[in-house]
C-alpha cells in the first residue's frame, strides 16, 4: 500500500497525503483526554509532576526515596516528562505516577519531619494521598496504553492505510468487549469519538481502494484524485 501511494503521487495521477490518517488520530487522542476518568487521571498526573519537577528540594527527596526502593529490589520508575499534545506522553506520565506512588507518599511523609519543610500545595497532597485520584489513574491506564500504542503507530507513519482502518476498528471492538472497569458512559463516549474521527479518513480510503482495484480500466484510475 505504501509503494502504491508513492507511485500514485510520483506519477501525478492522484494526490494522497498520509497526514489524513494522522490528522484523524490526533484529535481522537484529544477527545479521549476530555472524557472521565481519563481527564481526571491526566489532571492528577500533571499536578504531581509539575510540582515535583519544579521544586528542587522536593525532587531531591523523591529521587532519594526512589533510589532506596530500587536498592531494596523494587522496580520503581522515574517521573516521565509530560507532552501536552501527545497522547503517548500522557500515558507515560500517568503510568510513571502510578508506578512511583509509594515513593511520592514517602516523600510527603518525610517532609513533615525535616526543617525547613518544603511548601507542598494542598492539591499535590490530595493527588498523592487520597485514594480517588489514584483509582482514576488506575482505571484509565490500561486503555491509555492501548490507545497510545495505536496513535504512536499511526503518528510514526509506519503503517499502511489499511492498517489505520484496522486499528480504528480494533480499538472500537476493544472498548465494546473489554475495559469493564470503565463506566458505560465513558465507553460510549470513547466509541463516539472513534467513530467521528474515523469518518475523516473513510472517504480517502475508499478512493484509494478504488484506485487499487485491478479490474478497473486506466481511465477510471486516472480520475481518482483526493
């Protein structure tokens, strides 16, 4: 399919920009980010890592606690840099916060006993210590891992257009058949977002399929332009 796309473009017989698929998948990731509990998970992750990456003493205490846990044989990640427009970056940030939650709570506990204390905002304390934010991140994480893998594949332009269609379809099936930890309203909203964004590349895909049909004559091929 990729070879066909290059041949079509190079011969000036039709115009096809792979960005059609990428432009459909990026807004879909933004749609997901606005749906609860994905929205709450993203906000919690941002609250935590923005404070710790912006506070040198707080990050020093956190790094020391992470290293102690690693020395004890536990697999603990470091905080991952958040990228605002990247669904993949959001997944990495949320996953790192979930994986480091023990070290984060130990850091807040240690801060009580040191002088001078580090000024930790109430929003950060609530995000780290209260159970609801962590539960939201846990519910969102599996879906974010799968959706970000799909988006990363398409963004990297490493998949032919037919694979893009397969990824959209498979993602919708996964939402229908799995992720029972997500509320029904959340799954319905996710499916609606997938359906809406898939429509952006549906017509270009049909046009390319028309061009690829070996039983059509050359005149029909030459008229295929999108």
